[in-house]
C-alpha cells in the first residue's frame, strides 16, 4: 500500500559562489532533503527555483534555513514577487 506524502512547494531566489551545475544541485537536494527545480535567472548570479520539501509550510522554511547554513549557497530567500502573485491569485479565485 502506498502512503500519500504531502509536499510543500515555494518559489525561492538563490545566489551561489559559482555557477550551479546539475551535480551541485543534486548534492544540495540530497544533503538538505529538498528538490530544487530551476525556473529562470533574474541576473547573472540570481536565479529562481521551485523548492519542494516534504510536509507543511514550516518544512519549506526549515529547508531554506538548512540551505542558508550550507557553505555552497551564498543566499536563498522566498521569492516575494511570486508569493505576492500567488496570494493575489488565490484571493481573486475566492470571490
């Protein structure tokens, strides 16, 4: 019997000391219990990712905190633009 696992997904922006390749992303995923799906680039060193973690919202926050402590990540933040868009879309859908 297969158990259903709830996942949490957030859009994040991240900077790395070096251009992230598939091997780096795969290792970050493995060591931080997340999935990072590249979504695009804002600037040469600022990229947007879809971050998925198992569980509720606080698990995504915990995953971001783990990634912040990883020396291979210069910075990682929730993508405030995307989160604002999602909140507005949800509010309009509930009218």
